[in-house]
C-alpha cells in the first residue's frame, strides 16, 4: 500500500516523524498548536514526576524543542514509552491515510463525567497521535478530518474495555491529556469535505482506529488489570 510517508527517528526520550515535505497541520498540541505548516511532529517522553505543578510545561517543551533543533515541528508530550508506538495505514478509492500513535490509558476520562484530580497518579497516561492524508484538504476539510480522527480514537478507547474507577465508573472515551494532529497537503484541487461519507474520512478513520486500538490492547495487556 502506498501513501503518505511517516519517516521515523526514535532516540528516547524523542520520537520524531518527518512527512518528507511541509504539510498543513491542525492540532491543539502544546508546541505550535492550531493551523500551521510543518514537515515534522515530535514526541517528548517525560515521567509524571517531571511535570510538577509549578512547571510551565509549554515553555519547558519549547526549550527542549529548540535544543533539538525542532522548533519548527509540532511538539507533543507523553509519559508513555515512545518506543511503544503503533502505526496503521488504510486506502479507500485510491486515497491513503496513515496514523502513528502512542497510547497510554492511565489518565483515562469520559466526556462529561466528573473529572478526576490532575494531580492523581496516572502512569503512562495519554494518547498522542498524528494522522496524515495524501490528498489535499481545504481548511474546512482539515477541521472535519480532525473530528473524524477524534471519533476513531474514542471508538478504539471504548472498545478497549478501559473503565473509570469508582465512583464515576463506566467506559472511558479518552484521557485527560490526549492530543491529535492531522496533516495533509494544500493545493488547488483540495477536497472540500472529509467527513464520514467521504473516502478521505473513511481512510482516516480506519487508520486512526487501527493504530489506537493496537496501542490500547498493548496497554491493557500490560497495565489494565492493575488499574
């Protein structure tokens, strides 16, 4: 299967993905959030104890990114071992999507449920993913693609069997610190939509679901019975 390249460089505590060319990206990442142009996304692995209440995590990450000459990249933070990454690809009607994810469920939450204290021990706690389409997307379609990636992540988490502790109980839908990055080329023939009724949305949903589901299975097998 062909598709967008995800050239990886793993050197803990860093995992860096290079698209091979600048793409339009959209995220709420702690470093370079919002709509930006970039060719790289970088994960910085940390321990929960590193992120003290007094630490300005965004400023600290910016300094770390600059030290690694990654200031132009979108930057993510995770307490999950970055070597645990999972990758999946999907193709629908000749349109390809790829997803790379690190999945931790210690910091599990459910949308709308009473939130737990951010200071509570989480342990390998978050989901970070980057999803890339090889077709140009309009700004509107990129926003829609972000929503599809979030839906696919949520579906994978709910299928994992991860449940919240009492008194909230019930299935998790994500974690309190998840971050999703979607990226695609820009161009004059950009797709206007990337929803569930489109090939772009289907390919993206398949790739994200597969990558997050694999990562969630791995986490549940290692930690799930003890949490």
